[in-house]
């Protein structure tokens, strides 16, 4: 069964999420603190997606996200927050989250987000079998990894999907809507800003000077272009 970690310290909210995940065919692995969540991940290495609440009794969800990303870039991470401030969303994405859901949320919305993220983590997809070489970059589509000048670049699965989209379309201007549809799916409920934050995160990882990008360039008022 497909496993999802549910980190939420409020028992009633956690139960609500767990019930709906089970109805959707997932096995929910529960945690009420950040430390418990990290232990559950060690005990269940086959977890593909983690839902992380931000407000926790021991450490915040951002810190849990950082610790997960320090050891695993393949797991999908969705932040759960009761707050709507833009900085919470941006901070969550910059610490390595793939998506965010603001409480209160509908079961259908949450399940759709998890389904889409689960597919992107490779849970339901047969891997590709080749390489895309655009020096200094080499994308291995078999094991979903990127190298720059022979050095491995650690990517989340969403970041990998964005890079692959760019490398499949060198020199083509891609709109934010195109990137969102291709990477997050046409049924995605969220906002275009998630594209911009992930691009910012990617530039930090691959550009020699992220403030003056040479590879992912901005097409003002439209989107982005892979600069080859």
C-alpha cells in the first residue's frame, strides 16, 4: 500500500486527514511531533509523501523539512499551515517542500495534491531509460539525477521534473502556466507563485551566480527559458 506520513500535532485534524487518506487508498503513518516524524521515516523508508504541519510542539515544520531534505531528496513534501502569510509559503518551499496546503482544506483538494506528488516521486511511473547531455549538464532520466561538470546536483523530484522539462525544450520560452501544467498537473489547485519559488531554488543549486542566471533566464511577463 502507498504510504504517506502525516505530521500534525492536533489529534482531531490528524484523524480527519488519516480517514480521508485511507478512503483514497493510502496507508497513513502518523506523527504528533517533529522528532516522532523523523523516527517514523527511519522505520518506514518506503514513505513517498510527507504532510508536515508547520506549528509543532518541539520543532517547526520548516526544520523537519530541512532535516528530511538533508538525507532524502526523493520524498515528496507538502506543508500544512493554518496561516496564509506569503512568507510561510515561500519559507516552506525554500526549505525544500514541493507544495503547500492552507487550512482549512477540502479532502478532495488534499488527496489531489498527494496523488499528483506521489506520481512525480516515481511511485506510479516507469522510469525513463536514457540521458540528456547539454554541457556542462548531464541529466540521467533512468535514475532521475543531474550532474554539472561531473558533480552531482541534489534535486527534489519536482526540481528534477522542471529541469527535464527545460532540457527537453532548450531555447524555448516556457510560460509559468506551461510549467505548472507539466510539472504539477492540469488539475493542480495552487498558485503560479510556486513555479517562481522553485525556479529560485533551482538557480541557487545550478547557477554560478544565481543573481545573474545564465542557464534559467527570465522571459519578463511570460515565464522562463533554458538558456541553450
